[in-house]
């Protein structure tokens, strides 16, 4: 079977593309051609890479037909962020593919009313990213239920893996926070440190896509959370990282408005985006219907990423 993956050179595609090749799929990767997989793998030699500017082709109305003309059995869309783009590609592929998989996000919920959130919880998204992703999900579900479009949506949390810095215990992406914790320096945490973040190993998201393909009948027309088995509080996260280096966490807690004065505006904004949502998602449905079994807890996945930062001298401990 022929799989076209849109944006297959990123965090998840690094693992998903080799999985597909190893299972005998013919893989075509549509990419801007500006990035390499985070982890090398011999399977990439068997992949057909096609350079595409999706934004330009979407505007020209040629992207969906380009994907259709590649004659895929399965299409995996890792980089659709606007409802208009989802409509464009679905219109081109309707009746042409056996399975269409969309990479969503747990930010579709906005602020959860119950945790861990289940897939049937009402959506109350805010911000451009979460709002557009929720609109895409709603559109794809309508297509599945009204027109039998064979879509599956997978909603990852904060994706983490070797090769890049994970979301840190302050709720932003500056990797120096890990170094400061390792050195025993004081770390300020917003509020009481009880807001949550929900990571997932990139390889586990890739596993979820494979399981959705393998369980086509159960996954068609459904959405699934793809996160680790449990979310972390910022406080618990910082304490665990300190323990990796044989230390007690040196933490001070400040109300968010005071706390944001201690970091850059960009870091303060990123933290607000995360703690305002405090994602905490259930994987019960994915376990039950597609046998999603994440290999990594949040902390295990983060540990590998932090070790990569140390080994590659991105941080000094």
C-alpha cells in the first residue's frame, strides 16, 4: 500500500516513516525540504521525498490535486492548521483514499471541565491554534459521519524526544531551566505549581498512528488522545528533574503576574498559553479501540531529551 505523509520529516515523522517502511508500505514524504529527521534511520533511503510549498499550493488550489495524483491508499496529514486547508484536501481526496489520518492537538479543549479529559468533553478552545484545530476536527467529523470520509484524528500533547528541548517545568521552552535545576539554583514557578502539562514521546505518537492504521475499522471516524499515561504538575515536574541530579528542588512560588516579570516576555507568554489550558487527557479510548500502549511516561520521555541536551552541550550542568 502507498502512504503519502504530509510533513513527515518532523518530530513524529522521524519515527513514523521508518515504522511504515519496515512494515512494507511504500512511502512518499511531502516536505518543504528544509529539515532532516531528528534521528537517522536507514529506512529513509527507501522514501520518496517530494519538495512542496503547501501554503503556496493551497492558495493556488493545487495542493489537494497534487496529493490525489500521487495515488495514495493512505494519507497522513501532520501539518494542517487551518480549516480551509482541511476542506481543500478532503474535497480532492473524497472517494480516492482508504484512510486519512489527521494530527490534531489536545489544545482543542481550551480549559477542561473534568480531568483527565475524555474525547467526548465539550470543546471550548481559545487562541488561533486551538480554535483552528477544533474547527478542523469538527469539519472532519462531519465528513466522516455524513459522507463516510475515512478519517481518524489523533490529538498529541507536548511532543518530546531527542533532538530538541522539551517544555520545561516553568511552562516554556528555554532549556537553561534544566541546567539551573541541575546546578541547584533557585527556580521560580508560577502560582502554586499545580497547573499541569501533558507530554508525549514522539515515538509514542508515531505508534498511535500505526495502531490507527492497523485498526482501521475501529479508528475510522474517531478521534484519540495520544499522550503519556499521566500529566505532570509543574511542581512535581521540577522536583523530579532535581532528583535526576541528586538534588532537592530549590523552588519559589509567585503569582503569575509577579512571576512573568522574572522571565522574558516570550517565555511569560508561552507559559501562560500552557498553564491557562493545563491539559490533562485520558488515553482510555485509544487503549481500548486501537491498543495504544505508550512506551514512555512523561518523565521518561523528558529524561531522554534532557540527556540529549547535555550530551550535545546545549546546556551546561
